[in-house]
């Protein structure tokens, strides 16, 4: 294997392989122990989200859970979040699976304001969200603070700390009373929406199209809403593609929730049930009290070769229901490739 000098330097500060992660974490832990850096336990612990090592996706929700579990072990139920974007840094989209054909650097950077910060501000375990761009200030100000990642150093070591499977398993094991949830700060979204209602969040994207919605999904959703005598509300994806669907007059297209995460949280929080294709907003609904969440077509893009890798990442296998503690259910594509409104009714009343 031909490893360049630049690639080696990158692996030392941002390890990507299991062996590298184990060795470097042990090295930095020993280094901190020998230096005996004094930790000020009176200061609020801090999660440092470094743009150089963290994906700009809804997976950020699970990092919040990871950090919460870590700080809770040291006696803290709240913590601060620092969003670190070095001066002049611009995130480039990765090329795997042609992702960069559908998302630009501008799209990713815009997500910091539209998604990452609102998610952090909405969790009840997050006390304050701060932005930082000066690497030396970051290093100095958080030297003696309990932080996550625990050995983080913006100059020498900034690993991606997310342990997805560990975060998911903690949800199923923990008492529901100690799980952090979103708090909705907006209540009047759209005057046309009348309770009770249910939502379907559309996905209509060029990237990973097997996860997209179709007309049959909408029709079954409408039957489900009718059976509950609830108003059907749809959160659209690509506005320009809405004309290809057939919508009845009584349906509400909540475009406000499409462009504002805070309004999306508020919409989902009052819904009787929120339904999703495989997509990040499902996890927003999960961490809201007093509502149910369903993701259908889960595993639709897991082929036989990819399935073991996916199981390793997510920590669950075909047929598992890891989110029942959050009133969340999965409809597995391999077991039920075409859900019906009766499936949704059964889940709703279960």
C-alpha cells in the first residue's frame, strides 16, 4: 500500500482505521496522564464539534447522545457545545457514491447554520452553543475543561468521536427519564394545520434515489390519516418536483418546516405520528416526547455485501427495533417491501 507523507500526517491527527484509533487514543491518554493537566470541575463540560472531523449530517444528533452519556458518567447532565470552524476553512463534499454531484461546499457550510446549530440549541441537555474560529483560543480556553472528545487538541489530535452503535444501544438500555429530548420553541407554524394531524416527510433527491418516496407511499399515508380522522400534513423536499405527485385538496404542504429546523421540530412535536423514508429527519422526530415515529424502507439500499458493514456501524441487524424506547419503529424493506396504511395503523395502536 502506497501511503503518502500527507496521508500519514492526516491519520495521526484524524485517525480513520480501527488500529490507528486505538493506538493514538492510548498514546494521548497516557500523555495527558503524565502531564497531569489539572481539570477545573467547576467549569461546564464541553463537546467540541470540529468541522474537520465531523460529518455535517443528522448524525450530529447521535454525537449529542454520545457526549451526554460521557459527561453523565462524570456527574454532569448539561454541557456546552463549541462549533469550531477554522478561519478560511471550507468543507468539501466527499466523492463516495457520487455524493459531490448533489451537494456543493456551499450546501455543506450552509448546513452548519440551518441544521447543526439548531439541533444543538434544541436539546435540553445542551446549556449553550458557541462558535469559534481561532485555533489558539480554542486550545487555550478549553485546556482544563472536561471535554469530548476527551483527548481533543485542535493542533495535534481531533478524532471523530461518534460511536453510532454505542449511542443507539444506550437509548434502548437507559431509563426513558434520563434520555435527553428536543424542546420546541415555536408553536404557531401554519394556521391551516389543525390538530389532530399526522405527517409524512418526502424525500425526492438524486443522491441514493432508492430511498426516495413515491405516489404509493403518499396514497397509503392518506388512507392512514383518514382512518384516524386526522389531517394529513406533508413536509416537502424538492419543491420543483411536487407537480409529479397527486395531492388531494385536504392535504397541507408545510413548506415552512422544510426550510426551518426549529419549525420542523415544532411540527413533529404535535403530530400523532411522523412517517419517513430512510432519512435524517427521522431522528429529529425520535427525540421528541408525546409523538410516534416510523421509518419505512429501512435497509432498501443494503445489499448482501453491504449489510455486515451496516450492522457494524449502526449496531443492529435485519428485523431489529432499536428505537422502541423512543416510540420509534422501523419497517424493514427486506421483510415488508411495500407498507400499507394497515401497517401504520397497527404501529400507531401498538
